[in-house]
C-alpha cells in the first residue's frame, strides 16, 4: 500500500493556509473565524454549489455546500428535500466549525507518552496500518481470536455495519455499541418480531408516512412517546411535525420533560421517568373497557383471539387440540385455535380473509377444554392491564387521570363519532417513539406495548399511520417482470438478514420448518466452514445466553464485555478497535470503563477529532473524514434517497470504513492470505469484512446505490441521479396484508402466524433456544421473556422494594432522566464554539419548588450525585419537570484536554459534567436486549461551585474557533 498524498510530509505539515480559503471564510462567516490576511481577502474566487446531505445526525437532510477554492464556506438546506424542505438545524451548520476545527486530527497519531498525557507522534498511514495489524496478529497468536474486539457508536462516524463484520473477519464474536441495546435496537428489532414491518421511531427515520403531503394521508392524531423530534432531528422530523401540526393534526406527547414538542401538544403527559409501561397498560385497560379498539382488525389480523397453552405460554396449534384436523393452509401458515362465538365452542382458527373465516373468534375468553384451562392472548393482556385504572396510573406514574383520559380518547377518536375507525370512519392516529424507551429495564416492553396499542386500533398499513411496511418489499418480480406478492417473511441476524443469507445461520420467520431446513442446508453446503464459524461466534458472544435479542445486530452485551475485560472470564478481550465516538461520554457508568482501560493491551481509535476517550485510552488514532468530505448515500426522506458528496478533503483523513479494511488486508497478508478461524465469504471473496478499503470502492458503491454507472458519471450530472426516487405507487402501499398472495391467501404479515403478533410469541422461543437467530444450532435457554407489555418498577426509585431494602432512599430523593438538546448530536460537536457558547454547561432542570427547598437559584451550580459518582451542572428552574424529577443533557462533556486550557486546570474532560458518570450499568437489565439504566435512577442534588475547567464566557471559546491553519485539499490517501 502506498500513500498517494501529493506532497511530502514535511511540506504537508508546513502548509498553513489557503489564501483563497482565507478570503472566502473571512467574508461569509464574518466574526466567526480567525482573521484573514487583508491582502489575501482581496482575492476573489468563483463559488461552486455542490449538492450533498448533512450527516450531523442520522436524518441526513439534503443540503447545498458553497465551495471556494476547495474550502466549504457556506451551507444551506436543499429546498427540494420533501420533508426538511430547505432547512438545516444548528447541528448541521456546526459542520463548518467541526470540519475546520483547530482540534481536527489530520494525520495518523501514535501515542508518545502515557495514556492520559495527550502526547502524540504523527506517523504515516503505512506505519499506522502496520502497527495496528501487528498488535492484532500478536494478540491472536498469543491469546487466540477472541482477544480482538471492536466497538462503534456515539456519532461522527458511520461504521455500524463494518463494526459488526470486522471482528467476524478476525474470528472474534465481540463487538458493542452504546447505540444498540440502549438506542434503537429494541424498537427496531421488536417491530420485525411483532409484525415484520417498520418500527415506530420518529427520530431514526422509520416513521415517514405521517409527513407525506398527499391528501389521502389520513393522519389526524400523532402520539409522540419518549421522543422529542423538534430537538433530536430538528430540520427533518422536527420540521415535519411543525408542518403537520399547522395543518391541524393533533398531538399527544408522553415525556417527563416539557420539550418543545410537549409545549405544542394538545395533551402532555408528564410520566414519571421509566414508568411508561404503566401508562401503556392504562391505555390498554381504558380501550378494552370502553370497547374503543378496532374489533374487526383485532379479531382477524392480530393473534389476540388465539388460545394460549398455559404450560408452554405459546399459542395452541390446531392439530395439538384436534389431531384429525387438516389445515386448509400451507405449512408456513399454521392454523391456531380460538373460542368461536358462532358455535360457542373451541374451534380451529384457520388463516383466511376475514370474510371467509368459518369462525367468529372471541378476543377475551377463559375456559376449559379437555380438562385444561385456556385463556386467549387478549384475555391475558386484559388481565395484565386490569389493575391500571386511570387513578392507579396517576398514583404510580404521576400522569393526571383526566389528562390521561383526554389523551386516550383523542388517540382512539372516541369523541369523533363518524370518523372513529372502529365505527367505519377513515381518520387514523399513530404512535411514534424514541430513544428514551430504550434506556431502561423496560426496553423491550415499551415497543411491544406501543405497537400493541396501534395494532388493536388497526392503525397499520393505512395512509397516515406510523406502523407501515413501506418500500415495496411486499412485491417480488417474476421472470416476465410481473409484480406478485409472496407470503411475507422476516429475515434475522444482521440488518435485513444479511448474515442469514451469507452464511446460512438463522431461521426466516414465516418459512415452515422444512423450508428453513432446506435453505440452511443449501447455504451451508456452499460454505460449510463459514457456517460453522458464524454459528460458533453466535454461541460464544458475550452476554448472549441471557439477552438473545442482541443477535439481531450481532452485538455483545456491553456490561458483560466490561466484565470479561476485567476478569478474563470467559475470555479476555485485549486489543480494541473503536470505530467512532467518545466512549467515556457514551458508555453507562463511564468510570467503570476508565478503570478497565489498563487491562486492554492496545487500543485503536478512529475519529475526526481527539476526544477525552482517545486521550485517556487510545494508543493509535486513525483520522477520519467529516461528513462534508465523505461520499455515501443517505437514508430516505419519504420515497427519495440523496447523495452525501465529497465537497472537500483535508489532510490525510479517510472514509470511515477504510482503516478497518486496510488493517484486515494487512493482517491477512501477515498470515499468508487467511486469518486462522476468521470468517470468510464464498464466491471468491476472501474476507468477511464488508466495508470498503479504498476511496474508489467507497465512491463506486455510492454511485451504484444511486443507480449511476460510475462515480464520475454521477459527479458529471448529479441532478440526473439525485434524488434517487422510488415511484410512489411502489413505495407507498396500503392494506398490503389484504392483497392476495401467490398461494391464494391474503398476504398477511411476516410472522409465524401471518398476523400481527400483539402477543409476541416469538420472544418466548428466542429465550428458550435463540430462535430465530440461533438456527439450526440452538443456544442455551434463559428465563422466559415477556410476550406482552408488563410493568417493571425501576430498581432505583421512590417505590422500589430494592431501594427500600438498601435503606438509602432518602439520601437520593430525586429521579434523574436525560435527553437531547438541539445544539449537539450524541457525543459530537463539543468542539463547535457557537454551540458551546449557546449551551456552555449542562442544565440540570429542576422543579422550582424543589429548588426553593434546597436554596438553589436559577443558574446556580449544583452537584448531582448517584451511587456511581458525581458531576456538576447549572440549575435550570422550571415547572417543566415534576417535583422530584431532574433532567440533564445526556452526553455533555467539555473536552478540555489540551493547550487551550491552562495546565493547572487541565483534565481530559469526561468526569466533570458527564451524565454517564452517574448512570447504572449493572443488573437488572432488559431481559431481551440487555439494556441498562441510562434514565430513571435516583440522585441527590446540592449547591456547588463551577468546576475550574468549564468555559462559560463567549471569549473563552476562542481557541475552538475554526482555523485557517488547515491543510490543503488532498488527493485520496488510499
Ligand atoms: S436534522 Fe440532522 S441531518 Fe437534518 S440538518 Fe439537523 S443535524 Fe443535519
């Protein structure tokens, strides 16, 4: 591998500025930049407009960059974007401050002092790749493949897929991401298991249908539960929500914090942190009791009428009770059992169109058959919800009963006579959720409950709802081009079943046992070694036995990884390749991670910036491109895909997938072509690492996704290929489940029963043997997971038995929850001076009456202490949180480690104000996904003083101002 920089290192580092760049930046960002030389400022240049997309957050709003002499001088939103429509938020605009930050890492860095000293030596890419590969190979040789591990997450890089596949290529099962079980995986994965469709997330790009502008969009009520789109994805779903509110769509917000979306809502329910499942169950109870559910949909399109075997807890298959019964449907569509209201008896319930059904299934039934007492799934849900009267919910969850009732009636159209869906009208509602739901022990119960509510209301696959199966996935093409509908199925193991297809591991939900067996045998025959290795990696992944839902993204359980590093049991991860973000800001109980860094022999980081994690831990740092430098394809806005373009390129930075690709290749070379026990692909592809190893590969795959013949062709005529539009009639489909499939039956859903599994039976099988992920080789059983929404009292709370037993309930009287602010995304942008100036220290939102009792005034500094540690913030007095609740920004960190801070005051900057010093990464965990407690734990609050290193005054942020002392645009490094 040769470097392709167009100058020597000496010349490279000596170059200090671009004259034209100085002029351009000085003019367009007046007052925000280091002064340009006046002689240089007089130079005029031509301005180029380049179409791209923001990647400040996951929504990737289409944008336009203005470039002068290779320097991006201005950003604005692309007015043609169908949801963001020309807007960019402050996080997007922060890019000019981060890309041109004086803290930008522009060359590979090798640690020159002790960890924590922030001393670095600039080395070449050749040296950096060689060093990383050598350390990995040495560890594998001495300790085995499982000594390698990777991680990702925290924003600022996009290596999610590669982080999964890099350890597999090295023959290791260990990868983790704070944004997995703690953020999005539970919602995403559970929707696949629940109905095979898209999740309800509003801040992760899933819910798009509600923003569709056409008149047949029937959204009338949107429930925003545990999310704040106006803050999280301001320019996209935040702007979209503002627009649909202005069009008359009503909103309900469930959030402990009076967010901007709560302020605009028709009803705000200030739930006690981490008790959302209690509110969900109160909605179920009210809807059941007042018969507000969509009876027809619940009877025929959900599994609520199925009889549940009390011993197995699984729905009873018809042949189990009726041995002579011959199902009229294929093996991949079993017949179940219901209580039939036509005959007043227990009967087989075959899958069919509702109008063709031979039975009228009762939803709520308890009774005896052949001496055994059965309940329907609906009855089980009803009994679980029974204690949750509005009054009980108010007592436990602090949601006023009258407001709660108002919200439920609005959501169900209960007072909207002719429009109520259960009475034949066409108005719909839909629930959207967000990350707060993932950050507690109830991470699987919340999405099961929220999808459960939409399912019994029939708010699925209709114009204007949240739960849809968009994207044309229902249709397959015959050789003649005819579009047909097959029985829908759902793939598992990796996004979209990637690993199932590549290695033949994992069952496909919706296929019969025989179909799955045949598929697995065929794929296994093509690559038996890879199938065997992937099977073993699944079985050996840390934390899998208890939290099998993590298989969906092939990730390890974070606290179990930390424990393995600390103890060496069952094996010791020793060489760490972190692919993005500040792990000390992102990981729960950050101090517990800091304490195990000495146990890790070698730590590789990659990121556009140094962070306090890199200062404290990394031995080697690979410099990455920022989003204005990185070509890729963004996610969708409605039915469009957009280009993220290479607008400039500074220093020796590379695209996010390249360092790992180069390292994999070098380790393979060192082993003579094959890493022992490393996963390989078939078809002549030697390595399982799926990222690109050169910029040309990155660019060509980007062009291919946008259906351009090449990167050069794409650049020559961007408007021809961008946006890449899926025709509306293919992308937006409704009532798909009712369409007739090739087997003559209604298509249904991609579940075992072909119905919406409101009683999510598949999680029971998952707990018992790892199905559908660990197939054909089962995983050891753990305790059953709950197939319905259940209430779990947070383990640290005013009402928890555990806390009462500890006896220190009074010492930690406040419940802490956290959330985003509009200035930063995850751990990123802490170096952006304007955002930092606007939000120089973390607010601790505290109720005015609580503050008064503690003698705390608005903007006083306070110390927040949990059982894990203490941090500081500024008191923000408000009635926007309930008495007893405090709220903080979730990843605030000052990154105060370098010469811009006087040495006497200098720290790495992760301890002082980082809410993750307080969070809890020990059991109890969410049963399915292993999520730990980022929100809803107890703290105490005291008056304090400002930590020395925290900047408050605008002038203090001058060292962070974007600099012209950058390096010129370069050619690709690889
Ligand atoms: S919402 Fe996200 S993608 Fe859109 S402009 Fe803001 S940071 Fe960028």
